[in-house]
C-alpha cells in the first residue's frame, strides 16, 4: 500500500451515505481570519443555499467563524467529497472576486462527522 498523507488514509474506504446527517468543518488557508468581514462570510452561506436549491444537501444549521465553518447537513445527492469540493471552489471564487485576491482560500480537505442519534443533532445545532 502506498504511503498516503494521513488525511487521505482516513478517507480510504469511507463514503457518504445519502439521507444521513453530517457535521462538516473546514478551515481557511493558514487559518487566516478572512470571515471577520461579514460580507465575505455571506458569500460562503450563499453556496450553502445553492447546495440546498440544487438538492445536493439540506442545510440544517451552520456557523461561519473568522477562519473556518461548521455546516450541519443532510446529504441528499452525490458524495460528501463532491459537495465540499463544489462548495469550497465556488465560495473561493466568489470571495476572491470580491476581494481581488488570487490563490487558495481553503486548506485542503475537511472534517466530517456522521451523526448517529437525534440527540446529537440537537446538541450540535445549538
């Protein structure tokens, strides 16, 4: 087996299950506090809304922090990887157009946690 970076090894053999609820988290590149600017955070939220309109994911709750976001979703279509790639790509494009910057907005990868019980959902959404 090839030596993979730890984050890729964690994903080996994992898949997103449709209609399952996940907490997704990702950080900005170099943990820069880009979203201290409220308007830039709204550009990320717009991508959450697009995912819902396109029925890729149902957004249950989210919070945009200065250097990362938490997004509670029910996966409706496709995979978690596809959902996060599209969300991160389109939000980076929107933020970069708004600020005039170029380059990466997000760190590579993301963290996902599948919720097992309804009580977990209530705790996380608060």
